[in-house]
C-alpha cells in the first residue's frame, strides 16, 4: 500500500525555518492538524516518534498531501538518513501509520519512526514537539 499523505511531528512542521521544512511546504499541501498513537522523545534538538497502541499515547502533528510523492519521499528519506544505501540500523524508518485528522477522520500516512535505543532520552509528555 502507498499513500501521498505525510504526517510530520517535528522540525518538518510549518513555521520551522529549516531547508527541509521549506521544501515540504513548497511541494505539499497542508491538509490539517492530526494525531497518531505514539510517544515523543527528545533526541537532541529534534524529536523521535515511538509508535504505541495505548489510547493515552498521542502525538500531535500535521498532515500534508504530497504533490509528487515518490520524489519528495526520496528527498525526505535522504534527510532522515533512512532507506537504501544507509547503514543499518537507520535512526529513522519511514512507515505507513494510522493518523486521525483534526475532525477525527482516519487516514493512512507516511511518517518517520525513531529506530535507535531511547534509554535516557527525555519523553515529551504533551506529545507536542513545540511544547517541550
């Protein structure tokens, strides 16, 4: 299964003055705020998403529709240093996850899931990177 949707929860969100956030904003349409089941940890100056089945574990982010999904996902994979050509285990894995739109409607969207050990990393309790 594939999708032209991308759920972002960190430095790729709107308002970040970062080259990759600007690339996303220029090549994707912001759809709405959204959530997914998971927990956020603060890795360094950026967050990592850990998927969870617990109903109380909610990560807040933004949902985008990618105009040219294949090309943009390849660029973002390079930025996140995951996929072909990167040594395993990569820091992030791109995965298709269930997200809930702001109105509660379900969607499938790509997101980047943190893939390295999290021992000692502080949890972002609010699930919102901007409120850490």
